């Protein structure tokens, strides 16, 4: 599947093709719905889609969309929904298991479908799943990265891990204005702090992104699908000369477009409680704090965030994920009572509903 076919002029041609795409995604909530929505776009163009990720995600989803042309192929990651994040080292073990078991499963799945006469014509994979591209390459099937973050973020990573690696390492992150080709001048606080660190100090996720960028930089005319669109990031989609970025977004759950059922959530909590509270506040007055499905936030950092919120005096919606065995991590905050008078703490919420 040539990603140039996503352009309007080629839509009719794509509908006439008999294509079957495999989309491999990391087992995290933030990747599920963008991939589902993208799958729906492909299905509407007449392309069959199979979604694969580990059982750690599938086992927590209570209701999957039932749509003709969409199938699911979960694989065991060795934890199968029983993984509990207690340390960075343990998460690294989890990711290693997803990678090793997933590589074997996807390799066998591609070969099995080919033998059945329903071969995959293309493999699409998400961020920190770069090893899927290597599996596809081994079997001589074209593959494409689906970058679910903004194009500007991809540009920054690409510069950091290619021609501007030394520039980042040698600059004074405290007060220097960072100038990168095609991007507006940025200050150090506009970047995640790790871009100024040595490679040895990167965590597993950043090392995965580094490997991904290095893979792309070694390819001839690589393409990347990006969860954005021209009206939002016209320049950012075009500033990299070696990579063709194709904006296919916004890949948001169809709840916000045309279908209230085409989504899948690993956690189901009624939005009424926090939305009633949010709607009672002035527009643009609430601070939203969340760190994703797997980020580990230390008790010290949580305390600092809590005291910072109290000092600023603004209402806030703070997502604090439950700990092991359903522990309420906010109970450990020394300033919990004061915080609950000022804002709202929840264990999960839908960012798109909030925004």
C-alpha cells in the first residue's frame, strides 16, 4: 500500500484494490483509539484491517467494535493483563517480553495469512514498536510508521538523533534559544529534558525512538503517517528533506465525529462525575494533569505537584492512576485534603471528553 494513495485524487483507485493491512500497536490506552479510528478510515476505502497488540491491552477492553473488515489478533506477552507497574526495571522486562513474543507472533501471523491466501499487503506500526518494521523487512513486506504524536515532535526527535545530535548535547539547556531548520526559535523549556542528555542515560522508550529514527534515516525515501493535518502543521510536515510525512489526522475516536460506539477503552469510568464538576468551572480556568498509562511518578514529585497546585490557586483535574491492588495513590499526599477543596482527583478520564 502506497501512502500517497491517501490523497483525494487517488481515493477511487484505492477502493478498487484488494488490500489487507496489519496494524501493530503498543498495549497502551493512548495508542488504541487512534489506531481504531485510522482502521475505520482504511476500511471505508475498501481495505481490510487486522489490529494486533498484546493481551495486556485486549484483556482489559470490555467491548471491542464489531465492524466488517476489521479483525483482531492479540498475542500473549507473558503477563496477559496481570502486569503491575512497580518499577522502571519491571516495565523494561514487560516491554522486552512484548517485543520478543510479539516478534514471533507477528512473523508467524504474516506467514500464516499468506498460506491461507489472505496475505497482508502492508504492515503499519506505532511509536516504540520499531521492531515490527524489522519483522516486516525480514519477510519482504513494506511497512510504515504511524506516528501518533504531532509532526513537530517527530521533527525534533529526528534532528536530535541525526544531524543535530552534537548540537543538542553541547548546548546550554538552561538559557539557550534552540534553532532548528524549519521550526520557530524555541527555548529549552519547550523540549523534554532528555533531549539534552547523553544517550547512555535515555530510558527504554527513548532508546526505541532513537532506533526508529536511525532506521528511517538509513532508508531511501521513507514515509511516515502522522496524526495531524495540513491546516495544523503544514510546515512541520514538510521540513525534513529525507522523510516524507503524510498527515492523516486527526485520528480521534469517532465519538467526536460520527459514531459514538467506535472506540475501545482499557478503563471504563463514567465521565458524568468529573464532567459535571468541570462544566461548573469557568472556561479555560482548569489545569489538567495526567502522565499516561505507564509513567511512574515518584512520591516526591507528586508532593511537589500537589504543593504547586495549591500555590497557584487554580482549579485542577488531576489524573492519578491507581497503584497495585487498587491502592489510591493520592491518599499518600500530605496535602490531599487541601487539594480536594480546590480541584478534583480521578483515577482515569477521557482526555478528549475533557478537552
